[in-house]
């Protein structure tokens, strides 16, 4: 998820950050949803 966040920050993708995070939460086991969303945020921030 960290790499996905970094990729998303560096690319002009036609999807909003909110949609990506909603997809992560919707498609990840409940036990891992919060940590995966946090990992996405950390990758996004590191690449921005």
C-alpha cells in the first residue's frame, strides 16, 4: 500500500484519493483496512 500511495502521488490518474482509499477499505479484510489506508497515506505523503 505504501508503494500504491507513492505511485498515486506521482502520477496523474483519473481517480481521486478518496476513491482509492474507499476501494482499499472495501477490498481489504476489516482487520487490515485501517493499517492499509494508513500505509497508503504514508506513501502518498512521502512521494508528494
